[in-house]
């Protein structure tokens, strides 16, 4: 996985240095979207912020009343507190992760389209 992330451009952040094929591979390998932010509760009825393949019901379901197989990521698990972030941006981080699932493939397609329009060598038409 680290090799794929490096190929996707973490080592070279210049747009020209992005390996769009590697980013496409990462997108294809991930759980299909769309993804949604869900506010749930852990087994002690403490907040759990997650990214899920299922929309939030607004009921704050308490584990085990939700299917753990629907959760693709968590940005806060309070009990035991093992998923957390120092800046307390759990909701914002979850929203970014959920948005990225659909946005990244679209952005890759747009970069390819712009490279083709600019006449970049070796770029196929969209």
C-alpha cells in the first residue's frame, strides 16, 4: 500500500508528477462509493463518527445495532478511545474522506482532460 501511495504522488506533489494511473488503481481498489458520514454510538453510548456506505439515519444507532460491514473508516471512537485526532475535527475529517471517494476519480478525469487539451504528449483523448 505504501508503494501505491508513493506512486500516487505523495513523494512528488507537483501536478506534472502525479501518477494518475496509480491514483486510479487506488480508487478502483477502495470500497465502492458513494460514502456518507454517520454519527453513531459505541457500546458505551459514546459518540462514534464514521464513514459508511449507508446514509446516516439521524438515530445515532448504538453498536451492535448497526452493521459494522457498512463502515469504511472512523474518525472518532471514544470507548475505548483508540480512534481520535488532537484537533477534534472528527466531523470535518469524516466529511472530507466521504467526499474524496467520489471527488478523486472525477478530479483525475479532469486532469487527464486538461492534459489532453494542452496537447501533452502520450495523453489519450477523454
